[in-house]
């Protein structure tokens, strides 16, 4: 191959890579109505999104101090029982004797592997 053809291929590759990164820009998921409540020895965690951002999965994380979080569940898709809604939910075991407070947050992982963490919600001991 001649030098000009190699330069043209290199420039074309750089332009294509740059275009792909612009097209695939990561957008934040819009979490709506994120609630954490306790009922009948369960912690109920529910949330909705606007559906505008592709979701691979959500990780639900829990903490007793609001600083150090541990993943307690993965949610792979919206609730199929709720039609026309990008609604999600899961449960955690309610253990009032183990901690005075429990904090929960969501980690959204999009289809490109990008993470976005929500603010933590406090579930006070009942």
C-alpha cells in the first residue's frame, strides 16, 4: 500500500471512532419515584424511570452507615405486570435487630457498562 492510502485509512478510522463516541454518548437515567418502605418483614424497594435510557440492569445496594454499601440484589428488567410503565421493584429481608437504620441506593448500569448511582434513601427502624 502506498503512503497516501495508509494516511487516508488512518484518518477515516479516527473519524469513525470519533463519530461513534458522539452517537453513543452516555445519558443519565431519569429515576422517578424511588421509594423504600417496610411491610410484613420485608423492605419494599420500588422505582420508575422515564424509559429514555437503555438499561442493562440495576444493582440495589444497602448500607447501615450510609457510606459503605453492599449489593444485595440485581434487577434485570422492569416489572412485567405493570403495563406501559418502566417500573422496577424488589424486596429485601427486614431485619430490625441488626441495624438502627438501613440505607438503600440504586446503581443503574446501561448497555455500554456505564454506571450511575442514585442518592441513598433511609429506612428508619420501625
